[in-house]
């Protein structure tokens, strides 16, 4: 029996040590079809630096402020004088109101610069007259009225020199009369909107004096045009427009600009502009309409037009100021006399500057 168990154990051990071998034949395919897999997941490159919209807006605002300079001022000046009927000395009740607005915008980017200006003045006064029912209440009369718009694109050439164009337009808001009672007596006006209207355009060179204490600009334009418009033909003055509603002259022009502020808070500011135009060719619009004669040649010299404006602003406080204005104007085509205008006013003022 012992030998039997020994035989069985040997058989079991032999079976456990046995192994089986299986061979797999390689199968070759004849198809050449290629398979592709679609990837519907969107990919996006992400910068390592964090992007902030607030920081981006701040950077853009800083760039705009660096390139743009804005200067805005508004003034409201007036005076009132009143007397009772029992007043011992003679006197008339008067009211004077003057409003003015000045705007300056300068844009600079690289060698290019653009300067835009806009200014407006309008003044009324009221005084007693001897005209019928209006004798006691007085009549309103316009004494200051002007609108000026200008633009000047420039490109830098060399140090302190630029070249470009200057365009300026001037007119007024309302009708004007020679005397206070003319409007109530049915007399014709002497001026109106676009009567006169002036358009000055020139191409030339500008020199900027490199001095903060004396900021002077000199514009020399060998090619210039001066236009005068008379839209309302019923006015008593023609302003040199003898035919039609407009007159164009060709020539050259010179303009000087000075603008400086004194004091830590800008309590004193002086602005002046001197403009002169000398025409080589007169009435360009009618050159082709008539034949030149000895009495009326197509080309003739014109007496220079001169316009010199001065404004002094004196600030007593942040919102109270005194303004002194003086203007000299000469245009022989309109009046063969020197025209002068001066004004002193005190009132409210508001100024805004982004720099």
C-alpha cells in the first residue's frame, strides 16, 4: 500500500510540471483604409500673465490723456444799474449781460498733431429809449456777437518746425443794427448770421519758439485763401461782396499766437492772436465771368487785412474773474477806417483742464 501511495504522488507531480505550447499564425490584411479620429475639444493658448480688464482700461486712459490736451473755460459777466424816479440825479436803468465760451483741444501722435479751437461770445444790454411805449421799459440791444471755429492739422519736420494747414471760420449768431431803435423802427439790419461770414484757409509752415516763458507760434503761409460771405442781401452793408453772396481772394497770410498763464493756480492768463492776409488775386469766383479791362483787371493787389485780438483773464477766486478784451481790425473792403473794440467785465468763470 505504501508503494501505491508513492506511485500516485509521483504521477501528480509529473502532471503539475507538464506545459502546453500553442502557436498563432500571423494574418495579413490587404485593405489600405486609414482611420482618423475627430477631436471636438476646443483649444486656446493661455498666457502665463493674468489679463485684467481694469488694468487694460487704465492703460488706454493713460494713453488718451497723454495724446489729448483739453482746455475749456466759460464766463458769465454782467452788471445792473437801477434808479428810482425820485432819484436826485439823472440816470437810466441799465442791464448788461455777456457770456463767453472757449474750447481748445490738441491731439498728438508721433509726428502728427491736430489743434481744434472753438469760441463764442454774446452780449446784450438794456437801456431806456424815447420810443413810444418802450420808453419806460427800455430796449435790448446786441453789442457783442461772434462765433469762431478753427482746425490746424500739422506734421513735424525738424526741431520746432511743422508744416500743414490752418482753417478758420467766423460769423455771428443774430442780427445787428446801427442804433438801438432801428429794429423797432423797421430799419434794415447791418449784419446777420453769415452776413458777414469769413473763411480763412492756408497751407504753410509753423515755427514754435522753444521757450516756456514766451510760448509764441508763428505761421507763414505762402498759399492762402480768404472768403467773405453775405447770405442776407437785405443788410445795409455789403462787406466787400459786390456781386452774388460770396467773394474769394487768393494770396498769402501770416499769423502769430501767444498763450501764457502765470501763477501757481493760473490767476493771470494772456492770449493774443495777430492775423494778416495779403491778397494777390481778388474775387476768384468771378474771374471767369468777365473779360479783363484796364479799369477792371482780373488780377490786382489788395490792401492787407489785419486782425489783432487780446484777452487778459484775472482770477480773484476759483469762480470769480475779471476779463479785459481788446481788438483791432482793419479791412478796407468793408470800411476804410481802423476799427477798435474794448471791453472790461467782471463775473463768474469756470475752467477745466485735463493736464
